[in-house]
C-alpha cells in the first residue's frame, strides 16, 4: 500500500496550496477526482475528460494521456486472462468453446473496468510530476519528427 504523504508534496506548477487542502494526486485520479483539490469530477462521460474542475478551476485541457492507459490496461488484462486460461487448460482440459465463453467476456469486462481508473491515474501522475504538454503537439511543422528550427 502506498502511504499518503500529501503534507510533504508541494503543489504542482508552483500553485499555492496549504497542507490542509493538499490531496494525493494519484489517489484522486484513481477515484476520478481533480488531482489538485480532490473534490471536482475529472470525467464528463465514461472516458471524456472535463474542460476544467468546477471546484478549484484547474484547467484539464493541457493534460493529454494519449494511449498510455489503454496500453497498460491491455497488458494487465492480457496477462491476467492469459495466465488464468493457461492454468485452467493445464488443470482441467475444458473444451475450446468453454474457453471462448469464459475468457473473452472476462477480458472485455476487465479492460472496461480498469480503463477509467487507469486514465485517472495517468492524469494524476502527470499533474503530480508537473508534466508539460509535448513539443510535438505545439510544433508548427507538418511532420512532428522533423524540426523546423522554430521549436528550438
């Protein structure tokens, strides 16, 4: 279990914050709450991030998680379901149709159940580690891998 050491963590981006209102950005992200105040909702829909926090006014538009949460969750769900299917196959030798009936819905449910907390976790980690938006997103070059000299 990760200890909640919010009293020792300064607010991100030099924002003023007192120890009384400081929250763990990781814990707030997992709960789908604002990483700064822990009160406002982070999501407008299932995975759509709100434009900002209605409680403290933190702008969520600069936070970009991309495909990070999905790739981690696919690996986690794939390992859990794959390992479980392997153990069941070795121990009980069920028919293939039973594997399909059990494991395919399980991987879908597991992936959907972990997607929202995973995305909230990535947002909380970006806020806690004071991550800036990527330079590729700000580049005026049509090819983000090629620098035009303006970005430097």
